[in-house]
C-alpha cells in the first residue's frame, strides 16, 4: 500500500543527486581572473587560438593559473590570488596590445567561480549575483526620441530634394521646420505634381497643402505609425549597441533592458569604475564607404612613409594594409538596414544592405563610374578606423539594395551585418540617474539575506519536529530538498539572484511547508476517524493532493502574471517564486511520501505513527 516501485525511488534519488551537484558551485565562491575580449568592433575573437596564446604567455612568464575558460566573445584565466592576477594582466596586456595607444584587445580584471573543473565541464555554474548583492554601477538612460525623429526628418529633407530634382519638379526651397518638412513652390501646378511624386514614393509622410503669401507649400509630417516605428527601432538599436560595448568591461551578467517607452536601464554588477563605464556607454562610432586606391606602387610607397595626397592607410580585419581615399562616398546615416543572406548566383554567404533614396542614387553613380575597382567599408571608432570589408564593384548597383560578398562564412556575414547595423547609437542618450553600490554593501546584503533564510528554515524545522515528531522531521527533509532543487534550477538557468529573489526563496520555504502541514493534518484526521496507520498514510497523501494542487495553481497564476507584466526586481521575484512553487510540489508530495514509505512502508502491522498528539472527539 505504501511502497514506491524501485524505479520511482531511483528517479527521486537521481533528481536529488542532480540538485546537489548543480547547487555545489554556489558554495565555492569566486576567485580573481583576467578576461581577454575584442576591443574593436571589426576584430572578431578566435576563442580557441586566443586561449592557446594566453596559455603560452602565462607559461613563458612563469605565472601559474587555476584554469582557462572561453566562450564566443572572451577568454578568461583564473588565478589563486590578486597578486598573481595583476602580474598576469600586465603580461597579457603587453603581449596582446604592443601599441598601448591603439589597443586591439581589452584585458580586464574579473571574478570567476572557484568551482572545480569537473563541475564546470558538465555546465554546473553558480548563479549570477545582481547589483544589490555584488555591488556595481546602475545607470538610467533617457533616449532622445525627438532627436531620433528629427534625425529622420533631416534625412527625409535631403531625400525629397533629390526626388524632386530627379523628377524635374521645380520648388522654391525645402527646409525642416521643427517636426515638419516644408516645401515651397511658385505655382499650384508644381505643388500638385510634387504631391503626386512624393505620395508615389513613400507612405511614411502625411502631406498638407497650403499657401504662404504668394508661395504655395506642402507641409510633410511623419505618420504616427512611422514615428512609432522610428522610436522602437531607435530603442532596440541602442540596446544592441550597448550590449556590444559593455562586453569590453568584462561584466559577467549585465542587465540592459527597456524601461517604459523611452528609457534604458543598465546595471553592471562588479564594475566600480564609473568613469570607464560612462566612457563606454557614451562612445560613438560611424560607418563610412570610400574608394580604395589601387594605383600600382602607391600602397608600397605609403607604407614607406610617402602617403599620396588625399589618401590614408587602414588595416582590414586580417591586419592587411589598404590605401583608402579620404573622400567619403557614403556614411552610415544613409544605411537603413543590413541583413545576412546568400548570393543568388554563387550561393556564397553575403550581406544585403538597404540604403535610403539619396544613398541609393549616390551609390548608383559611384558604382557606375568605378566598375572593377574596390570599395572599402570602414568603421570609425575612438578616432581610429578599420576596414570591415573591401569588395570589388562588378557593375552598376541601383535600387538601394547592395550586396557584399566574397570569401566569407555565414557567421562572418552575420557578424558583418551586425557591425553595419549596430555600429553607432540610433538616437542620442543622456544619463539621468546613476548609482554606485560598493562590494562591502553587497556582501552585507548577501549575509543578511542568507541569515534570514537560514533562521527562517531553522524556526520552521524546530516547530515541525516539535509538533509532528518524526513526520515533522520528514517534512523538514522535504523542505531541504525543495531548497536544494530550487537553487540547482536557478544555477542551471544562470539566473541573476537579487534581494527580491532571496525574499522569494524565504517566501517559498513558508509556502512549501504548508503542503506538508496539510498532509500531516489529513493523516491525523484519518487516524481520528479510526483508520489503520497504513491506511491513514495512504489516504492522507491522496486526499491532500487536490487541496495542495489547487492552492499552488492559484499562487502560480499570480506568479506568472508578475512574470509577464512585471519588470526589474518584480520580475526577478516572480521567476524565483514560480520555480519555487514547482519544486515545492515535487518535494512535498514525492520526496516526503518516498521517505515515509521507506520508514513505514515495509511494516505490515503498525500500532501507531510518530505524528504528534492526536486529539479525538470526547478525549
């Protein structure tokens, strides 16, 4: 009656073992580390080669390390103490950045988990700690949405000027006035023709005809849908760009998320250098398209110091020098989109660019006049420029659709498209709030959170053991397994633990023990009604299940609502809360039942159960 089959006992045991293994990394703490990542948007980090190079540098310098780890955008070396960490940073910095004025790599101090290699190899990693627990920098950025719309209107002004010139429509001037573009005409016929041309070329503008003294005019405003699209794009573009930049700081788990319609929250746990963080967040980058000077002997002369007038030397992504003309053909302001894809003829990986109308016209003229010549696409950052790619122009390219291809993999095409899309901020931003939380305050928060959870657990355990005796001890063991599984799940998901998360853990303990109280009281009720001990155990667990399920489902619904509609600390609380409900269902029903079965299940005759005083009617 009260026996689990062997497979179910083994399953519960394996789940608890899994929980123990994935909880362990959280108890090892952190040790000093050095992180190497790309310092330029055009430089892609080869993790395997970089890791091997770091190992050789440390070996040559005689600096011992505790392990090397890599991911897709960085390599980290772990060390025993801070002194060794600083020596290693100096050695790695000197080897990777021989020119300190123009560093290609970012060598940053960091912290890594001190977990053994065997735990790391199976993906058992500790939870990330949030800003309030680890310390760091908090920024609230205001995105200038009006600036994004103004920037689009400035571009539209040039586009309309080019469009009317191409269609031979005479006008008396095109100017941006506030959030509108005003086009003036000498006669009503030109006004009507211009309206027809503009309407046929774009759906983003709302046109209003009017008269200004003797002149006729058309006032163009962006449609509400276009303005919303511009603002959404600006916000997403800025978040993507911030992600790319913050990688340089070596932050383990930065929080970069939208707040409201026009704000971005940036939290950088572990970063104490506010000036460096501000510099990274506020940096600008621009995209430029220029022609390559392939005159025979010109590059060699330039490398020897005789740079031709009107030309500059830049390096491509492989470090090869190119002689590029100073005249800028196009800038990134004319680029509206860049997506990875494939060449329709050769089926090679390619990047497809989309230009606005003015950019399309300029590009068409340039490609027609420079067939079989090379064109360089440069990314200018921190006053330094690098060539992203330098394709050969095979023929005139019109229509505003440009394709970059030639000896690149699908991954390189994706990276190049990302660089071209996210090289600079789509709209200006300003920091309207900043806070710095020191590591000592974070350690104090961890200590308080840990002790509150620990003493809450102890108090619950004492009460349960005193009131329910052996069944109380079983409930406490089930509660411990619930805590074990919850921490293991959070670690496996690489969740970020914050103070609200610790509060959710404490709340989960209180809610989880409630299920065991229901079970124990149900067993007592069955004993009061005259059931045998074995029958009381079986009925107690079976009949309490529906009540436990109902209460947990309703609480889970509230948790899911917080998860869907909440943000920031509320969302962090909801994640831990929902996971805690799921683990409490498993531990309160399966784990506790399994322990009771092991204790009482093999005894055919039971006189009584160690479940505390059972009050019967009339006693």
